[in-house]
C-alpha cells in the first residue's frame, strides 16, 4: 500500500487534482481511498456525485465510543473509491488542526490500514502550518508528498512553507515526489514555477492547464476523469497516476529562506543582514537500542480500555493529564515531564502531594512519593503555543538526563494536544537503560481523570514489562491500589501481614511506590492480587490477562470476615500452603463472634438505611445481618468509578440501583431509620437520625465491618446531639443585617 499526501495553498485545486488522480488510479484497477483533511470537507464531493458525507468530527461529536464503526464514516464513490472527510469546526471556533489529529486517532483505532487499499490519498490544507495539518506528513503516513502550486507568489510561498514543515519532520530523508503545477494563466507563471522548482531541487511532475472542462465536470458533480472520458486532460491524470505506480525518485525537502524565495520567484535580491538563516534541524539519533519489546495490545483500542465516563458520555470527572500524573509519579526512579504550562504541573503536584501531607499530619506516616512527586514541567508559554513545543521538550529531556533517572515519562497537557505536538518523536531519545516513554493524555482531550490513569497504566506496562524473565516462587504482584486513598499504606501492611506467615513476598506493586526494575520484572511473580475489583480494577485485570497471560486471584483485596477467609484460603491453596492458615482464620473468627455478641444488645432491631456510591458493601451487610439489624433500604448511586453492584445477600432487603439522591430526604422521613450510612452528609436530614460515613476505600481485613459497627454502638450509647445543626438558627438570630 502506498500513501500519498497532497499539500498546497487553500483554493489551489488540491481537491480537484487528488480526486481526479484517485479516479485515474481506480481505472488502472487500483483500489484507492481518498481522505479529505480540509475543514471545508469537499475533497470527496466529485467522487460521490456531489454528495456531502458525514464527517469524522461530526461523527465523534454525536456517537458513543463503544458504537464507533469504520463503515459509518467510510463511503464509496466512483469505481469503488473509498471516501472519508475529516471535517472541522465552524469558522472562528475551536482548532481545525486539533480536529485532524482526532480524525487520524479514530482511523487508527478503527484499524483503517488493515483494509486492502493499494493507495491512500490525503488531501490536506497546506497553508495552515500547525501540528494538526502536519499529521499526514508524519512518517507513519505519507510515503510520497506532492505539492500543488500555481505561479502566484503566495501559492509558492505556501509551497515553501510546506517544505519547511517536511524538513522539520524528516531532516534529510527523501519523501517529496515533486510539484504539480496547476496553471492560472498569469504573467510569467511558468517561469516562476520552474525557477522555484530549480531552486528547491524538485521536479515538476505534472502540468495541469486551465480549462473550462473542470468547471463543467464540477457542475455535474463528477471528476473530469469520470464525466469527460474523451477529454485530453484525462490523459494528464492517467499519466500522473501511472507515475505513482512506479518507484519514482524522491527528494529531500530543501526550503528557501524568505529572501532567497523572493530572489528566485520575484527576482528581488536583498542584502542579508549579517548571515544566512540556517534551517533548524533536529538531531538524528542513530542505532537507538530497542530496550522494550513492542509486543502488546493496541492501547488506543476503544472497545476495552475506556473509562466509564467516556463510555457513558457523562460530564468529565477530572483531567486525564492529572490522572496520568498521579499514577506515573509512583515510578520512583523515573522523572515525569508534563509537557505544558507550569500551572498544569503545579495543580497536579499539589493534588498528589496533598494526600501525602494529609497522612503525615493526621497519621504521622511519611509517604515519599506523595510528599515530593518527581514531576516537572516543560514550561510551555504563549509563544510555544503558537510555534510548537517539540524543541522545548527535547531540551527538557536532555536536562533531566543529568539526574540519571531510570526512565523518563512524558505526559501531554491540553495545550500540547491542541497544537499537535507529537510526543512519539521523543522515543528516539531513549538510551540503553533509559527509555523515554510518551503518554499522550493531552490534558482532558483524551477523557477524564480515570482515562489518564488507564493510559498511564497501559503505556508504562507495555513499554517496561519484560516477558522473558524467570519466575520466582512464592511471590505476588499487587495491582491497582488506590494511591490517593488515606488508607493505602495501611491496607498494604495488612495484606503483607497476611502473606508473611505463608512465606509469600511482594514482587511489584503496579503502580504504587514501585520502580523501573520491579516493573520490568513484573512477570517473575506467578500470581497477581487485584486490590480493587471495580470498573478500573476489572479493566486492569483484563489487560494483564490478555496481554501478558498473567494469572490473577479471582477475588480482590478482602474487606470483612467472609471475604478475608475466602481470599486467604485461595492464596494459600494456590501456593500449596493451605495448612498454614487455619490458626489465623480461627483466631479472627473468635474475635468476630465475640464482638458480635457484645454489640448485638445495642444494635439488634435497629433500622439501618444505606445510600452509597460504593458498589461492594457486603462487608457492611454481613455485620448488620449478624447483629440482626433491620435493613430498611439500600440505594446505590451512579458512581464514576464503577458500574457493577454485586452482593451475595440478594433479595434480603429493599434495593434500588441508580438511586436518585434527591429521594434521600423523603425516604428518611418515611422509613425513619435509626442509622443512615452514606458517603456524605446533608443539613436537611432529620436530626433524630444517627449518621455515619462509609469510606470510598474501606480498610481491608477480617474486622472491617466491625469497626463501623462499634462506632454505631458508641454513638447510640452516648446519645450525642449534633450541635452544628443549630448554627443556621443562631446565625439568623445574631447576624447583623
């Protein structure tokens, strides 16, 4: 398959020329696809009988990601030619270049290139020099680049700018096929184009004369090749198509300075100020060692690795850059570079470190990663937004290398995504023992906070985990701990304490307080323990199972007596150490039953109502049922982090999923519970109801539910009156108006 990009000034005739070449290729029995990359979305109109088709951007705007299908945006026109239009925003609104980026991302996700095309033709607006419109000239797309121009100075100026863009991507590589001269019949036109071609060292591959037949064919909604088969101009396009079938010589881009361009085209010679302007060339990195195997899943696959927010098309829950930063900093011997304004990194830094400060002040626990995250900014400013930030990022990478990290992780913010900075180029700066890993979060353009976490989890795994490491007996990996939860360290200690009597060690915590070496040796552990089996946890489990054939225990970290007993038994059974757990289970069972009997006189018969975001609450229910409490209602709220409520106590209490939280006050007044459990309180609740908070991330272990029950009993015995409820009355009484 050959991919060809047509660039040129807007209105120069690229769409007409590329459509006629596509038609000519099809008549040579070649299967062609034309992709229009102009916001006017008229590139394929002549191939479709004048029909306007659904653009990719309109499709993205109105379609659920799970419903994305290539056939919805791929249409077929004359002689079976495939037709796709990127589209764009309304004039003066948004960033059309960003739209091109989104279009190509979707086409990659939908595996467009797996279809058997002989040619893909990209029709690109070439006088808009930004990262989005430069996508087709990136090396993973265009094999050959043609520049359409006339003899008008601004058309040649645009052609020279396009050569500058190609030079920035290719340096001295050869991909430019030449110029296609679309004549306008202006004075000295042939001289100007030929002078320009000679100055930049490119051939003129085709001369397209000005002819009214083009206007007649466009009026008929057809290409000239289709509508006027007897026209001599048809042979012109056949010759161009025939040329593209052969291995023609390609040339490197050699743009002119503005002064030399005027001298060559307008015959205006200017005296240089002091020296010639040098074309800035990115350094070439030869023979870069491939440290990490490229095998693995396509992390852009939309069918299995999207956050619940994106799938449900809910309002954004946080920023993808922030989510990726929160996870990436847990690779302790890596440096994380946020490519964007310093404010983006500042906000993420404060959010990450707040968890560490809270643990230090409240519990005296020092958590090095959350206290001082290894996050720095590329310091993008307004000028970088206009002119691009790849050079700035390259300099920041070189600066960070002096600190000798074991990896450099690159995260993109919204501004970097909008201007189209291509972080994938930075992988070329990897060195043996120092991979540079781009994670294209693009702020919240990629989705919400959880989507950023997903991208971080998947990309770091794919780039660092080594598949061929020998297994180590009696060790486990821990996957998907909630790094921002207050009790993460405490829960890890509990799990570690349960494993140590069995002689089982922790190999890698992915991703929590870990390092590059531990991640690389992830496959050494024969068993993986999932910390949370919510929406994200299930996704991580599927990813590691599908990509690395990793073995997981089928239950997550245990919460409460029943789950802890099952979890410990399954771990011990996997390692053949079942006889070592009996004493632990018996000890905890005695404690559990003793506490139940002590609390039952206080709590038996008390009405319990639960309204919660938590989708796994059996650890509460098992205690409440053991205490013979009356569970009058359970309402499960829609939660950004889960979509699956599971219980082993079905049909034992009134249950409402997707509960409307506005109904809570009315239900409390009607059901009159003694105790209301929820994740949040409210000033409009009945003051006679005892309120207690359910943690989003409960403590693990045998006695989790009992901790809450003990608190209910103490509060009931103390009969405390919540004085804060009187604050409004006192305010109204004494506040001076």
